[in-house]
DNA sequence: TGTAGCATGTAAGCCGTTACATGATTGA
DNA sequence: TCAATCATGTAACGGCTTACATGCTACA
C-alpha cells in the first residue's frame, strides 16, 4: 500500500483497492477492502501516511491518503536493506499434476488444457494494462512488470503444452489396437 | 497432507514435514511442524487418516499415519469437482521492480542479479530431486512436476536477464561522456 | 559428552479473510 | 426507480506462524 501511494497522487481507500486489483494482484495479493482501511489507519498511526477529509459532490465525504516523507523513507529502507525473498507460489495446477496418480492422465490433461485457457486470458489482461500505461516514464517500472508478466505466462503456456503432450505419449495408458480409446488405469474415468 | 499420504507408505508427522519440505514447498507451501500435528489430529477426527503408535528402538514412540479410503475418496473428489484455481504468486522481485522508481535502476539491476543467483540454485535443487525420483512409475507425476519446475525457472532466468539488459539500455541514466559512470536519478546511489 | 537429528506437542498471536452494516451519487 | 459504483467501516473467525516445552537416539 505504501508502494501504491509512492507513485504520487493522493488516493482514497477505495482507489487503493482498485489499483491493487489492477496491478499488485498479478504479483502480490490484493488486500480485502476491510484490510485496506484497517491498514491505512495503522499506517497513519505510525506516521507513514497522512489523510485529509475531502468533501465530495453533495454530502459525500472521502478520506484521501498521501505517503509521508517518513513513509517513503521507510519504504526505501525496506527495499535497500531487506534480502530479496524468493517468490512464494501457491500453484494449484502443479499440485494437481503432482497428484496425477489419483485423477488419472486423462483428467490431468483436461485440467492442463483449462489452465492454458486461463493463462491466455491472463496474458490479455496484462496486455491491456501494459497498453494503458503508455510511454509515461513515470510508469516505466510498472510497464516493465507488465511486460515481464506477459512473457512469464507465455513461457508457462509453452511448458504446460509440452507437459500435456508428454502425458499423451506417456506410458500410463493401456495399449489399445486403434489409437483412440486407450483407457486409464483409474476405474472412474 | 492427504496428497503426501496418498503415495502409500505410512508416515510420521515428522516425515510428512520432510516430504513437504522436499516437494510441496516448490509449488505450494510447507506447513510448520506444529501445523502438521494439529492438522493430522483434525484429519483423524474427520476420519480421513488413521494413526497407530509404533514403538521405535528403545523407549521411543512414533505415531504413523495412513490415509483412509474415505480420505482418498475425498481427495479424488476435490481433484475432480473443484475448479482449477489460478496460481497465486507472492513475487517480491516483481514488487521491487514495480517500485524501481524508489530504489533506482542501479539497485534494481543488482537485485535482479541476486535473484538470478537464487534461481540458479533453485534449479539445482530441483535437478537433484528429479534425479532422486528416478524412473519409478510410482513417482511419474512428481517427476513431471520437478521437470516442469526446472524449465519454469530457466525461463524465469532468461526473462530476468532480459529485464536487466533493458534496465541498462533504458533512459533512466544521466548521460555520461565515458560509458562507465552514468549516475542514477537517485541521490543515495 | 555434547550436538544433530528424530519426534511430538501447546500457547499466543499475526495477518488476512468473509460476512455484515451503512449510506451517498450517477446514470440507464 | 433501481442498479451499479463510490465510499467507509466493524465483527467474527480461519489458517498459519513463531516461540516455547519436552525428551529420546545416534554418532562424532
């Protein structure tokens, strides 16, 4: 959240959540709305952000937040002083592949296919985000992240397709005279 | 944990943690020891695992767990009926790149380099695990996961190297007469 | 004889979630 | 006039972690 505020403009809790949904979500996690407000209160108590209430149109009130100098200093300190932690992945597709002996080769292939579909639309999302960032040097790094993301998922698609092919050719099927109906080792398929 | 037990042999809580550290950890997460025991109790109450106490050498006692038929059924049901969730990544390297405007291009490059080093040893770990699995058809799917992992991280290295190159060539440096000392826009570098 | 590894657990607490509650504004 | 969106929060709770507590065995 400090990072999102470090790009400059003061943001409401609601807007922070939106930015998180459109950027952070792809490589970190997007906090729940309730968490956003709770965390903003905490950051303000710590002096890392300040807020002011702005009268919206009509009777509407908005609280907008800005990162303080101390907040930015703290963020820089974190970037400079902490070790790079290796990415943590919760990869349900890998888990399912790992348990292929339970689902069977056929179901595992289907699962991989549906993952490829999801990957394709994820790449499209990233493409749109990258496009929205334009050439603005202010967003140079976010743009790099978006480009990285697209490449990352393209490599994932290639790897998954390869895996699916290897499942086809693998030794897990019962040999059948014609090529079409080799059964799986599992009875429920 | 049910998945780890689904490979057959009965395991102690301690062994489950070890298996998790050497396999699950790469694509899911490895629960804390305390969590392992708590969860095993819970799974036993639910009838998804059973345990028996085995006298070890001397006065030592071990509790070994086996997945029950119901546990395996439940696991198969989960695999078959739930939607594949898209992988969730907590990628601190991407976050740091995203915040490149705070750390500066130079520090960001250094950070990417150290990530490449970590990736290299991660690939080595996976290579060793893959080798340990051998050709045993029992571990066919875990072997596929290990191979996938190696390929995955190799693609990551290529992408990160590419990013680092683009940071070198990028417009973020102040032009310098000789090529060696282009300063960053940040004063603390 | 002491340290690393095997082995099992309890207690406290953090970080995040979902569910619930409220209300204004914009535009179809 | 009604739904979508903007906007802010509280309460309950789940899942996982760290810190703590205990004790045996193998081996250098």
